[in-house]
C-alpha cells in the first residue's frame, strides 16, 4: 500500500543539501509529487511531498532522512497525508490564479499586511511571496530613490474583480504605494509590443506647454492642457485652440526644446531591457512627430505616430498636417500595430497618463496608467504612480 509523506526542512542553505536528500529519496524509490524551496538570508525552507511505494518503507525513509538532516544541521518534520487530502489539494490547484505586484520606494510590513487583508477579503489565498527587486545595502541606501517590489502569487477567483481593483487603488493611495493585480495566465510573460504615450509619460513635460512658454503664452496653454488631460475638455477642440496660440513661433525653437526634454525616470533602462528581450516599442502620441522622432533616435523606439506640426517659411503655422492623433486614433493605431506584428491585443502593453490614453489602455492586454490623472487611474486596470517607468518590468514578472 502506498503512503504519502510531507517532508519539511529548515536551516542553513548549502550546495550539498539537495543532492544528498535527492539521493536518499532515490534509494527508497519514492515518487516526488511536489517540491518547493526558498531561501531567505541564507536560511532554506524546503518542502517535499513524496509517494512511498510501501507502508513498511516509510519508517526506513524517515530514519535515513533524520540522519542526513542532522549532518546538514537541518530541522525536519514529517507529516502523513491522506489520499483524500492530496486529491482535494490537486483540485484546488485547478482554480484561477492571480498575481499581485506590490511596488514602493521602500516596502514596510504595513504594506504587506494591508494587501494580504484586501486579497483575503476577496477570496484570494496567498501561495507564494517573492522579491523581484535586488537587495539593498543598509549602508549605501539612498533615501527616497529606492525601488522595491514583491510579487504575491494567489489562488482563487474574486467574486467582483472590479471591486478588487477599486479596493487596491484606494489602498495604494492611502499607503503611497503601487499595487497591481492581474491574471497569472499565458499572456503575462508573452507580451511583445509596448505602446507609450509621449508627453508626461516617456518625458516629464507636455511639449505643447514648452512651445507655449517660448511663444509667451505658457500659463494660458498649460491650464488648458491640464483640463484636457483630465478629460474635462474635448481633445480635438482644445488641441486646436492651444496649437493656434503658437502661430508665428520661430522654427529654430523646436531643436532647443527637443534637446532639453527631460526623460522620465526609468525610461531608458526600460526601453533598453525591452529591446534585449525582443519586444517592439511604439510612441502613440497626441504631441508632435518632431519631438517623438528625437526620442525615437535617443531611446531606440521602433514605431512613431504623432501629430505633424506644420511649419511654413521657418515659422509654426498653428496647425497640424493631416489627422489629429486623439484617443480614438491611438486605439486604432495600437490595433494596427498588433496586427502588423502578428500579435493579439492580449500581447500588447499600453502606457499613458492622460484622458486621451484611456481608449488604448482599455483594449491592451496590460494597460498601465503612469503617474496619471485621477480619471485615468480610476479607469485603468493597472497604475504606476510612485515608481519610474522601469517598474513595468516587474509587472511582466522580470526581476532585477
């Protein structure tokens, strides 16, 4: 008669630990049903669920394991598992899985406890917690510019996914952290196209506001831009009215502004990493192609779609050439790029901050509101507000 036994070990980690234990299990011809190993500050926690061919062999197995554990300075515990309990556990693992990502400049116990409480309220059971960010030296740590991430694997299906998103959004605002939850499915690590807004996303300013400053109408235009990005104004109308104030601006100003554009924290690291991993990248912007192409050259972006600023006789005309790139057009372009690359929408990531980004954020498999206006954060499924753009890498499961 076969017996199931759960062996759990804890103690100092060392290279010979797994080879020695595996050799003993092999000698007793056991079937390994499950195994999990984690190390925290050189201390190992190892669990092995085994199927022993005959009941008489269990005691012999335990004896050999105890002897080996003593030599390895490990604490060991044995637990008999019934077949019924095992089959119930197998059935539970067919349930839906979700990955919760906790991001902060510095993660505190309060953050972890609050996230665990909310996920439990929504019927999610935590199965694994793993740090994706690198370890930080306490002697050289720079206060205020850290980057920490915990990935929390859960099992279970929330009764109301929208309510879970709302509760985590409220929690992230209250604790000054970023929290994202997404299905742990095949698409999470197989996305291959990232579409970025430009202004206040890849760069820290709105270019049209910088142009307006040069034209002497900076405050007037900035106020309209802010309302448009909050979704309080029609984008096309507000864009045309702001653009008209630039009429007569000397073309030479464009190059100076382009050279001075402040790149958003983490953007260069993110783009370089995505390129290494084979991702395609695109700028889908309601700004201007002159500046988007400058960023394309600097960062190595694959595709650029933005508004063509009209210039005649060395002066800005206050108009655009062709169709205005608004929110609906951004969504259309995202679909077109996905089709061109042979991808489904689930394999596309979209990142933006303004109301005109909502259409593309809503159709992308992973839509991220980045340091976004309140209306955008409320409608997007995921948000990054406290970290740099490279925090996106954690959401797709990559570690430092």
